[in-house]
């Protein structure tokens, strides 16, 4: 089995911090950038040519172990040798320079690119894919597919009426039917206009933006350790399912689809049991409501399965699965021809995704399979979780509600002094992230190993003690 050290011979042996973060060169770069670009959300300025494997290097030469990975978006480490080869291939160069409007002018090899990459990695039960630009875009396209599917069923094969064609130009019924998408409190599905109406994680995401009148069901707020709260957690999930069913049956705007994350990431790393999701699948299927699983952050191996919903043991697959982030491409898988629009141009834009990103995903998938990285992530996750359990036992007031057991390295815990802990960790060379109101979330890359976990724990303990 190849290791990170063999894949990344230039990977640093450990973090090395020599200036404050940001340091003087980073501050100068930020001041320059601020003149033309809003820098207020920026973490630090990186020198990506110097980053290798699990380590990110800032503009001042500080070397940090990166367990946040560009908000869970780097799968195989910085400057991965295989992906650099993919990027240098004639096929990639052509895709970048001659970027096609895929819906109108696809390349002769587009079917092969999809079949050997994105469709090769498709969740069980899925044979078709619609590519897009971003995760938010993928969710919005899935919403559109659900709405078109619903109205096409109701139309029973009839053509559009004159009233539909005229009213839709005024944003009125019947051409613009009042359907809805049900999401869950705490969920995050993007920041575009439609996806933002389904996002329920932070007010700052949504303020001042007009929103659709769509329902939000409660998502289970489980207590940890799970084995000590089994009865209470089961009752909590039952409460949430009952309210979901009530909303599906009573919301004034008929619900065309339910969208749910396997683990609510931005909303605080909130989990639910496989039984909860199986019941949700049964509920949607019984009501002829589509189920969209948002795997933008959980997909591509981070939970110890290639797709996180594989942990659920569903009797029938969801209707659509959206993806982005670690895939480096974006879009949604669908399993039924009925989710193709009944006419051309109904799901259409200039780019409809990016062949260069699909080629990159193929390279990612090939490496994940060659190196057995999903299985390795499951094993490293168990090791890291055990280390965190020991840390929680040692500092019970500082490491609370540890969660993510048997979910690979997709792990989080609550911290009463989160911002101080994050700042101290960064000062000692560890880049990790926040989630929700109190959570610290870990989002290592798939090439993260036990040795990296040891460094993470050592720095985290130092940050907690300080």
C-alpha cells in the first residue's frame, strides 16, 4: 500500500511556523488584494507551488498541517503527482483551451470521459449524470429537474397551454406553479437564489435576499455518546420524522422534492441514524416526492464510503445525488429517464459543467481506487476517533459531543472556546475549521495518515491547554 510519504516525496515532516499568521508578506499581499477584491473572509494567503500533500504553506513560509483542505475540497493532497500528469495531458490542454458549450457542441469523446470517470463512480443504482459548475448549481439543477418532472406528470403528456406560455412570462400560475422543496433546519445547500431558499444554517447567508415560501423540517439533534442516549435519540428522530410527514401532507405549495445532507456540515456537523434516512426514503417514495441527497461535502470517500448515503442501507436508492467539492467537478446523478426534461433546452446553459473538471475527476477516481483510499480513510478515521476519545476523556469540558464514529475522518466535536482553540492551533501549525455555533470540524484529505493524526492530536492538545 502506497503511503503519503511515497506519493509525496516533498511533503514536509511536520508543521513549521516562524511568523504570526498572517505574517508581513501575507499582510502586504492582502492589502494589495483589498484594493480590487473583498478580503474580509480570508483566512491566510497561500503559496500553492510550495504546498505538498497534507501541508499548506502560506506566503510567509509558514507550514501548516491542513485538516480543513479548502473547506473539504482537496481529495488527494496538494500538487498530487498523478493529477499533475493529468493536468499536463494533451486531452486536458484541449479541454481547457477549447472549452465547449457541452449542451450544444460536445466533443466526440465526451461520452467516454463520462463513462470512464463520473459514471464509473456513480452511486449504486445510478446510470446518468448531469454536469454543472458548482455544488450550489448542482442543487438548483436538481430542484429544476424535480419541478419539471412533477409538472410533466400532472400534464399527462399534453402540450403546454397558451395560458401556461403567457402566464409564465409574468411569473404567475399555471405556467409558474407554486411547488416547493422541503429541506431541514440546519441544512446548507448553497448560496445561489434557489438553493439559498433551502439553506437553513446561518442567518448571514440569507439576510436581505428574497426567498421562496418553502418548508423546513427539524433535523435530529442527537446527544452523545450515542450508546448512552439511545432511547432519547430515537424519540428525537421520531419527532422530526413526524413533523416532516406533517409538512409533506399539509404545506400549501406542494412539495416536489426533499433535499437532505447525510451529515449537516455547515450547520454544525449534525448526524442522524441510518434508520432515520431509511424512513425518510420510505416516506418520500410513498408520497411520490423525490429524494435528493446532497453529497457536495460528504461525497468522494471522506466518510469511509465513497458516497456517505451508502452507510444507510437503503432498500431503494434516492432519486438524485448531487456532488462537488472533493469531486472537483459538479453535478447530479439521477436514476430515472423521467428526470430528463421532456423537451430540449429546459435544463441548459452555455457551459453545463466543464470537461476539464470531468477529466480531473477521472484522475481522482483512478487514484482513489489504485491506492484504496476509501478503505484507508475508514481505517485512519477509526484511529483518529480513538485519539479524540482519549482527548475528550482527558479534557471533558473542552472536547464535547464528539461525533463521527465509523464515518471515516468526517469527525467533529463541540468546543466552548472554539475561536481561541482554532487560533492557537493555527499558531502551532494546524489548519482546522469551524461548523455551526460551537463545533470544530475535521476535514482531512484522503491521503491523511496515522502519523498526521498524531500531529493533529498533539497540536490540538497544546491549543486546548493554552
